[in-house]
């Protein structure tokens, strides 16, 4: 059985057929899906899905691209919701220097506030990183984020960076890009990083794995990610599924 540790079933791309998508996930051996909310509407939808489905959990936080929109009231609201037993992590949070909607200093401030909240309520964190690796590693160290640990979501960095993150108690999560023919770094990470520190995800509806690249992604396709890691590592699919699932359950506190 597999756990898709990062899905956006709360996205409008699933507004017509989310039930069918969840059914297909189960058919493909996905036993648990973590739905990630990153602003008010997506957090509300993530909570709704988690409360209505026993195999769905929620991760809630504020996306760095929209950091400029987050208020103290939003942070207090996230803290309040996090008391629900179906909330297993805070995020996705982090830094995104690709888009320029939110100034870097505001992104950093919102990131730090969420790490501090996670430490207060003792939940792991899910990190979004786009073109900001050095600053993310620095902030995680300065804020002692290793206390709660978490996930480097859809990791696209080097093996060296992955090892730095593992030293801070962060799992490395691989998604669809590991199946892309030209994805050098994710494949190197899959080779070098021990299974005990790997997770699998889809980040659906984005980053659809081969051979469905270009189409809408969905949690059932996380199987393709696990199969590719098994091929790269030269181990069985069952071993990848068992170990990554155990890793996710341990991190999220799911029995």
C-alpha cells in the first residue's frame, strides 16, 4: 500500500470528479492521501475532504507566493484548525523566488512564523522551495526546525542538499519528475538517499509522471513514482511501498 504525501484534491481541477479520482487511487493501492491547503479556500476544502473520508488527512499552511496576503488572524485560524485529529502537518510553507508577488522579506517572516507555530503545537512541516535553497536551509537551522522535522516536498535539489535536510530531520519526497527521462537530480537523489528517508507524492494536479505527462495528475499515479524509484534503486516495488508508507505513518503519526 502507498501513501500520497502531497495532493491537491481541493483544487478546482477535481470539482467534477473527485469521488472517481479517490476510487482510482484505492484501486492503485493508495491507502492514504494527504491533502494540502495553502490559503483560506484550499484549507477549508482540505478540512472538508479529511472530515468526510477516513483515508484522507489534511496538511494546512500558507504558501510563500501568497505570503503578502497572510494576516495574524489567518495564522490564529490555522492554529485553531490544527487541533483537529485529521490535521497531520503544517504547510506547505517556505520560499518561492520564482514569482514576485510577495517580497522575499515578507516570505521569510511568514515562513518563520509558521515554523514557530509548528514547534508550539508539535506538528511536522511541509516545505515548498523554489529557487531559494540557501535561504530555506538557513531559516530551518536558525529556527531549530529539526525539533519538529517534516518533508522537503517535491524535492528537486542536489544529493548534498538532501543530506543537509536529512540532518535536520526532514524526509525527502519525490514526485513525478523522478520519472522524467532528463531529470538528472531527482534520479541521483533516488540512488543516493536511503529508502528510510524517502517519501512519495504526486503534487497533483501538477507534475504528472511519465507516461501521462501533460495530463492532469491524480493520487493513483503515485504508484508510478514508487515503481520508478524501485527500478532506480534495484529493489522491489513492494519494498519501496512498504518503507515509504512506514516513513509517512511515523512522520504524520498515522496508525
